[in-house]
């Protein structure tokens, strides 16, 4: 029983970390990542402006 409760507690602690890592970030996948910030918008490494609603500084 102790082993089962330790497992449940550890899973409850890991869940928020997994959700945080699953978020979408500007310039992901084929965009190559963020190169720099221009006028509050993310500029991707491929030169395109990200459509993200997040504002960079």
C-alpha cells in the first residue's frame, strides 16, 4: 500500500511539469526556432514573423 501511494504522489508531482513542456512556443517545428525580437514580435530563424499572440521584449 505504501508503494502504491508513493507512486500516486509522484505522478501528481510530475503532471504539471509534463503539461508545461507540452506548450507551443513561437517559431516551432519548420520555422527553426526564434532568431530575435522585432517590434514585439518573434522573428523566426527562417526569416518569417511568428503568428504567435505572445509579445517579446
